[in-house]
C-alpha cells in the first residue's frame, strides 16, 4: 500500500495510490501524514477512511509532493561495506573514523533536512557550486512514528559533496546539507516488514544527454544494522511528535573519477517501492 502527498488546487493533500489512481484521503478529513501513519494500525485506518466514497484522480495527472510534512529527515552513514571503503579511499585524514564507526555499537547519524526543503520526485536536486566532486546516494528511507517504530519506507537521495566531506570530517554538514540536497519519494510504502524490505534491491542509473553514465545496484540485505537499531539511536534522548524519516545509508558509490553535472538525470529504483527521479542543477 502506497501513501502519497500531492498538490491539488494549490493545497497539499494526502492520497492513497490505488492502481492507476490517487484516492484523496484529505477529502475524508486527513490533514497530514501523521494522521494516518501515527494511527495505531495505519492499514486499518486507511480501510476505515475508504468506507466513504472519496474523489480519485489518475496518477498521471497528479503532481506528487515529497512524502514529508512535519517530519525532520535524518540519515545514517557507513552502514554498507561499500560506503566504508569509498570514504576511506576519499580521505586518508578521516579513514580511521569511518573504519571505526562501521564496527562501533553507535552508528553514524546526522541531520539531513527539514521537511519543507525536501525535493519531490520529478523536481531538481542540487550540487553545490563550490564542490568539485558531487554524487547521489541512493538509500532506503525508514518512516518512523512518534514511538520510533518503522511504519513505512520510501526512497531517499542523500546528495553529497565528496571533496568537501573528504577534506575534513568536520565539513560533513556542509557536504550533506544545502539547498536541494535531499530528495524523497515517490511515496511511502506501508505494510512491509524488515524481512520483506531486505529482499528488495536498490538500483541507480545516471543519465547524461540520453546516455547512461553510471549504473549501480545493491540489496537492502547488505545493510549492516537492523532498522530498529538505527531507529533506536535516533530516538535516544530525542522526541519526534510527528515521527521522523531516517535514511539508512548508501551501498552504491560511483567510481572516484565520477562527478555529477548539471542536467544529469538521477533515477533510483527500490523494487518494493517504486522510482524516485530527479534532474541535477547547480545551487
Ligand atoms: O560520513 C559520511 C556519510 C556517509 C553516508 O552518507 C552514507 O554512508 O550513506
Ligand atoms: Mg548517505
């Protein structure tokens, strides 16, 4: 089951993807994502809402919005071996830190975005004008309720400036947080267990002027830490009344000579969810 945010008549609405249609749950009084995802049983709450006849619009005619409204977006890092190896290559200076955090009990978790800055599918992701080496990071994103339980999953792109991050670990917030550096979408998939999600694949293709210049694939099962382990560190000594979104880290890193350019199209597929697609612009 997929829950989306979409724009209709200039307002943001909550919808349910039903085949080729979007059913407008906001017509039944749903004000925001938390009203559905914060319910004790989101699936049952949706079934209850669907007992009324609600307006539907073909998905092809709907403008999807990023599937966050009041949630902060956080991100875990160095959770796949490929990410650890890439960071250690990128910076001799920080190699030990990446090596240590991969095996440490406490994961790396950093703040990524406030909700209103998150880019939706179809919109533009950014590369910094002062970065020389920019990459997308295709990641499974966990949607957590206010108790820290996983209630859904979406696709995330943790856009990153590798030269800035590699120069000094203390520059990580600048490498990770800037305009259009976080994309989420196309919607939130609910009802999958962690075991279901671990059978999913994550694929990325980067297309430049009609030619695929990078392709990569990984399995969610290569994620070293459990979903609950990551969520519990995020929720340690911190409350999220509307829940939160947590990117789980990347398992795909392009070769060191690759950098994104304006106009590139980044397409990320997660087999159990769908496709997140964005065009790159310099910000
Ligand atoms: O510490 C660097 C960031 C790691 C990251 O974002 C990832 O592994 O996905
Ligand atoms: Mg990342």
